[in-house]
C-alpha cells in the first residue's frame, strides 16, 4: 500500500484529475472520488465512498488495520457507537496535521463507507496517490 505523502510546491500548483478510462474506473471507490478546495490557497478535501455487504462493526476493524499498515497515520481513533474512525498524519514537519475521517452507515444491504482526507492550506497531495490510498483503505471491506 502506498502511503499518502504530501508535497510542498513553490509558486503555482496545478492539480490534475487522472480520470482516464481503464480498470480503476470500474471500481466504485475510484469513480466516486472527488476533491474540493484551491491548491495552495485553501484546504483541499479528497473524498470517496463505497458500499460493503458487511455490517459496520465488521468494516471498522478492517479499515483501521489498513490505515495502520499505511504507517503514516497516528492517533487513530475508532468510535464504534457512531461508526467513525479519525486519524492524523504529519509527514511535513510543519506541525499542521492532515486529517483522515471515515464514517460508516448501516444500509439495507450492508454498509456505506465515506472517507475524507483533508490537507491544510499551502500543502498539496497528489490526487492520484490520494485516490489510490483511500481506495486501498476500503478494498478489504468488500
């Protein structure tokens, strides 16, 4: 699993969406991926979601193990009652952490899993790498 790494850019940063055709597009996680914010000016939030046939109680530990295996996240907290996970990442040395949030909600046929990764203003994370990492976190829930 590729860790989510932040890259600082000097000057103007450009973000491109790698939404070309291919096998990755057929996966719900990758096709549900979106980002909002202005690179280097405001925070950027990367989001995606997926569905699992498993119950929320079965999904949470799988996602926590995937986040732990990534190796870049600390302060991983699980709230089973609300079906949420939160974690922080600080790989820049700036003292301004990036936040990962996972929310699970019971559905008629399983669980909907929403995941968001937020980077601070002035920080950039490559969209393709973030998409891959978030989908990797969700892969074991299917």
